[in-house]
C-alpha cells in the first residue's frame, strides 16, 4: 500500500516538484493551495494517485478540512511537507506596511503551525501511529538578504518549530526535519536572472538550480525510516553567494 503525503503550496514551483518526485516513488499525493486550476494541473501530472484540495493554510477551518479529507480518502497521513509560503516587499523595515508583515506571518508561521498541529495529532492517533513532517525553511533562516526582515524572521520561527516537533515526536514515532533551499528556479526567484540586491549594495545575477533537485532531496528525506531523521538539510545552487555571502 502506498504512503500518503500532504503537500501545502502544491500548485506550482517547489510544491509541484516535490509532489512529482514523491509520486514517482510510489506515494499517493494530496496537494493544497488557493487556486484550483494549478492544483489540478499538479494532480494531472502525477504518476499515481493524487487529490487537490483548495485551502488557505492560514485559516484553521481550511486546514482541518484538508486533513479530514485526506483521512477520508486515504485513511492516514504519512508525510506533511509544510511548503506554503510568501515573501514581502524588499524595503527598509520602517517603510514596510504592517499589513504586509501580518500577511506573511499568517501564511509562513501560522500556516505552518496549523498544518503541523493537524498532521501531528492525526499521526499520533492513527494505527499504526507515526509519520514525518518536513518543513520548508530557507537559507535566509541562517543568512538573510537585505531588506528581508519579515521573511527571515518567519524562517527562524520555522527552525524553532522543527526542533520542537522533532523533540515532541521522538517517543511517539513522529519525525520532523527541515530543508533550507537556495535559489531553486521557481517563480519566486525569477528575478535572480535579471539581478538581485547584494549585501554590498551591488545588483548581480545569481546561479539557480533545477527544481527537480529539490524534489529529489525531499523524496530522500521522506524515504528514511522513522527512526532516522535528516534534521536540517541545505540544498542550494553551488554558485550562489551563500558561503561567504556579502
């Protein structure tokens, strides 16, 4: 019987790449997002079983519906890839609208918490108990870019969530790890090809990597036995300015 994965932000980009890689490995896939069309495109592209669920991860009722539908359809949850996230305008913090901060935190932090909470509870109660949560962090959780305070703060929060869940799930068969991704060629990083602000004030293009590499990395993390945890994985375009950034 195939294992069941829930992927948030699964309509495009990293979410779709991970859905594809896991499906190719025999997983059944549930993707969620806010746009039915893109979710359907992801499901239609999969090698195996898939289900699209429209949900806003910042809303408790939507999240509970997502996981209830997953249990109704497949009977259990073996993996949550907590992937949904947004950015904020790259401006000095005193010029950032408070509403932009609130929107980002609602998705990146509250959404990740709500989904982890829902998955953790169901994994704890299902038979056999257990499962894996993989949180999408960011290289910004370690080294920020200029004018990225909201995004960076949110990804620091993800690291705290990851470590806490790893500890809390240790004795009940729930494993939690984090993947930090640098310059995967998704829509979010398209600006890399035309240049992006560096810490020294220059604007330069940066190397990117194919999204398939991210899918393969998450699929590897998901393939490990629950007694083994890839707690913190970094995958990045080797030519990007991260080691020695600035």
